[in-house]
């Protein structure tokens, strides 16, 4: 036989082998999907537990994203106030504002004139007649204000140094000392941060417990499937079926559980979260990135959840087949 003929025979043999492997894989997938309907109640129980598990995992991720955005939103509103004379000259005002803007840890500086400060006070207390009366009876010498937003809400060193050393400020300083009025807010932010941290840790702990429970439920589902098909498995062994062919359908079955659960949980969490997004935003909770994840990047989120569901299913089925499938 010629060399060309031998090459063709080898090529055809490899092609037949590839086709056999592909057909074997398709049969395993087919058997695995058919197995799902054989134990309907166990299937529903496994899917329900996995839906809850994956919903907890996705919710934990979304809470983590929303909490970090909320802290950032609050931090952006926290700062310090430095008071100066109402009749400060434009030159001195600009010089001080430029110096403050160039300080370390300063994100932005806003100048509020005495007139504007008085108007803002009146608006904030429009329903408080006693405060309004006190305002109008008081002197017009309302101080002007530099409203400063900081990068780190706990670091006031650069501002302390400014008010102690800057000559232009000393010349124009108000009788009212720099209040750093929102320092108490920084403590509030820290408390909120600690609370969110506890919630996040609790969420992760709940996710881990849910994953363990899901693995246990799917494990038992696969164990029952192995028990119910024990005669069929024995027959497959007798006719020489490979280990992977016998084990494969159970792995496919568990992966399908995970993927169905991932789809259901992602849709449920997305619809639920988006339905209350506006209400949460009104309470000051940062929902912008969460909204993006559940709209613009929903495909990637779903892919991530499908992967997690498939991995949980694979782990469960691997443990079950290793323990109960005597091959």
C-alpha cells in the first residue's frame, strides 16, 4: 500500500474516532437531560435550593457594590467649613480659595458669600418661625464661608495648618472659628461603614452556608438518581461502557440544575432590585453601578452566574458519583 493510502486510512480513522467521541458526548448530554424528569420532586427541590443560593450570592455582590457607592456618596458630601469676614475683598477671597484648592487632601472648594449663606439659612429653616425671627433680628454681619470637600474625611491636618499660618486668612478671619462642622459626619460615615462591613460579612457567610446546602441537596439528588438507575448502570458495566460514559449523564444533570437555577435567580434578583432602585436611591443609597450591572452588563452577570451554578453542580455530582457510583 502506498504512503498516500496509509495517510488517508489514518486520517479516516481519526475522523471516525472524533465522530464517536462527539456522538458519545451527545448521548451523555441527552441521558443527563432525560434524567432530570425521572425524579421530578427531587429536581424541583434541588433547583429551588440552588435558586436561593445563587440569589444570595448575586445579592451579596450587589449589596457590596451598592454599599461602597453609598460610602463614596456620603464622603463626597462631608467636608469642612472655614468662615471669613463678610466684606472680604475679591483679591483676598480668590487668593485664599486658590491656596485652599492646592492643599493636600482637598477635593473642591466652594465660596459662599454672606448674603448667600443668609438666604440658605432662611430656606433651610423656612418652617421654623423662631429661627427666622432670630435671623432677621440679628446683625447683617453673617460670615462668608469656604465650603471644602476632602479626599479623606478624617484628615484635617492641611486645613489646620492653613488656618494657623496663612496671613491672608488671619487678616480676614471671622469671629466664628473654623468649625470643621462635618467632622461629626465623618464619624457617622465610619459608623455606616462599620455597619455595612458587618452586613457584607454576614452576606458572605450566608452565601457560603447556602452553597454548602446546595451542594448537599444536589449531592443527595444525584445519589437518588444513581440508586434508581442501579440496574441500568450494572447493565452498562456488563457491556463495557466506559467510566466517563456512566458518570457523564449525572454530571450533565447537575450542571443543568445549576444553569437553570442561575437563569431563574438572575432574572428574579434583577427584576426585584430594579423595581426598588428608585426608592433606595431616594434614601441616599448608591445604585448607579448596580443599575449598570443589571442593565448594561446583564449578559456578563448572567454568564458569571451560569458559571457559578455549573461549578456548584459539577462539584456536587463529582462528590456523589465518586462516593456512590462503584465503577
